[in-house]
C-alpha cells in the first residue's frame, strides 16, 4: 500500500468511526498542494500535521509542519474535498 492509499484508507476509517482524527485536509498553494492529517481534536480547533513524501505535494507546506486550525475550516475543507471526489 503506497502513502496515498494509506492516507485515503485512514480517512475512510475515521469517517466511518465519526471522528476527525485521521481525516486529511488539502491546502492549495502556489507551489502545489499541501496535505495535512488531523492528529488532535479540540472544542473549536484541530491540530494538523503535514504528510510528507506524497507525489505532487509541496516541499514548503502552507502552514508549516504542524499547527492548529479552526474546526469549522477543517470541516469545510473535508466537505469540499469529498464533493470534488464525488464529481470524478
């Protein structure tokens, strides 16, 4: 299983379990795309960590290697990704 398949499988399992931990976000930048995995969930925020070594991802991630973002932003990002995937 390659890294992309592992991230998608982890995302699928986390969605089925009803948790944000293990889901992933994509952030488009001028240099490409940064992929972040949600590693902690708080009341209003989630902690995300960049996924390294994926094809087509940025060398310099948008938010750095690890940070907090609003949970509402993460939910919108995941919903947009899933809607885009559904169109394929």
